C-alpha cells in the first residue's frame, strides 16, 4: 500500500497522475483498525466504564503511542492530541499497523521542536475514533460492532477519557499539552477542566467554540455519508469490500478538503488544467482539481470509518468551552498554563480571529492578547505542513 505512505493532509496539493486514478481497487467496508490487525506501535489501556453525553460505555479502550522516556519524577510528559482524522501515530514511518507515516514527524522526534530525547510524548487516539480506541467500529459487549448504537460523545467526554488514561499512566501533571484543529479543542478543554495538570499549553489553528459556519460544514459532510445507501443507518460493518458507505465517506472528505486548503493554493497549483487530453467541457474529461479531490477522497476510505467520521464531527459541534462555565471568557480565564496560541493566515476553517479570541482570554500567553500567525498559502492544513514555522513557535514554549 505504498500509495498510503504519505498523508495528503501534511503535504502540499499536487497533480495526480492519470495512471494512479484506477489503482486503489475496491474499498474496504471500513478503514478502521480492528483487533487481530497488526498493532504497530500502539499500546492499549482499558480505562473502564464511562458515562458520556449519549449514554454508557461499559468498557473504554484507549490506543496510544509514546516516544522518549518518562523521567523518574514523572515531570517530563507531553500530551499531544491529533486532529479529526488523525491518530496516535504522530511520528515514525508507515508499516505494519500504520497505513500512513507520522503526521507530525518533522515536529516530534529526537532533536525536533518537541525533542523526544528530553520529553516523554504521549499521543492517544481519541474516543469515538477508529484507530484502536473504542468507537463505532469497535465490538460491543454483545460481540457485534457498536455501529448505530454508539452513544453521542462530546469533546468533554473525549477529554475525560484522556485524563483517565493519564491517571492509568501515573502522570499527574503534564509538562505540556499540545493540539491542533480538533486536537486544539481537546488541548484547550483539558487545560480548562484540569488546570493543575498542565504546565504549558499550545493551541494551533483551533477555536474556543464552534461557530454556525463550522457546524454547517460538518453537517453537510455527515449528510453525504448518511445518504449513502451503504451506510445502512450506521450498521454496515459486516458488508463486503466495495459495499460499505465508501461513496459517502469519500464525498465527505472531498468537501472537508475544501475547508482544509486555501483557494490561492488550489488556484495556483491546478488553475483550469485538465487531468488528461480529454476535455472536461462535455467530453467526459475532468479538471485536474476534480481528480485530485476524488483520488484523495477514495484514499481516505482505506484508513477511516464512516461512523467514526459522523461521531467525531458531532463531537466537534459540541465544543464550547464556555458552556456551564459562565461563558467563553470566564472559561479561558481558568487556564493557568503558560500558553502559546498559533493561527494560520489563510485558514478558512478556523480563521485567525478564533485564535485571537483564545489568546485574549487566557491570562498567561507568550504573545499577549494576540495569537502568533503563520503566513502560509496552505490554509488550515498549514499547521501540519509548515513544520519549520510551527517548530519555531513550539521551541519558544518548550525551549
């Protein structure tokens, strides 16, 4: 599966050779990691029963990976949260158990901004996802996948699961908590819910409260999945290859990529070019940008689960640090960690104004009441692509 070795969300957009368009074959019913699959570098921790917004999970299993060595004093742990479709594999090559290379390998590792010769890095797969942590594709106690029965979970539920993992690992206080995008929601929520457990906080390309615009984008992506006949209301995991909700999931990914990338990048890289010599103007040809989105949408179905996508976008919609805390400003004021807030100039999913709002509300930030801004053409995915700029900012916090 060498077409999966580099995640498309951590590299610039590029033309897809026509020869590659038909190489993927039938998509599996789910791209989820399942028991019996090679574990790769994953470790697993059973955190027991957990009540979530939508009901009770009798058993929660958290998949996570670690890098570096925990100090005898247990004071050098750094918790990193992944984005919506990420996983615990923040660094390392693709291989058995890991369909893609690490999504932040130029930021986390020996000598990197988050130096694993110094820090003990812990990266959990979030609750409701599909890469080893309990989610809709996991087998319920009755021996059948949770599917449509998986309860509604919120960002707060996911953070509660991550805090319980930290308890199991014996880590009372993190030297740092880091997250970008949806992971930034988790990092911020963790620092508000557990201020005494976070010494440093880094929030990248994220928000304190999902907006109507962001919820609208998520709702369209969910609709694309749920309207696919193969979705079967969420109970499709016993279907054969090519029979699951891959069309809807691929379409949802194509929609999402238009919020992850900036218009200037797409216009500059693709313009109005054709994928082949066949005209897209009535002759069944395609524009290059169409083929790019289609190819990467289809790739995505090989590494993700449709019901997890629905579950996690609902969780994103739940995100509001101010709910039940007197509003966003009152919640942000509870953060005691030394904080770095970073935005990306061309981000149209979580605009820079969202990061400025976070910075203005947290008492102790590196840059006062304004977020640091990375100038980038890559849109929201700039926090994954602009390794040098991101690393330079993180070194200011962790240096």
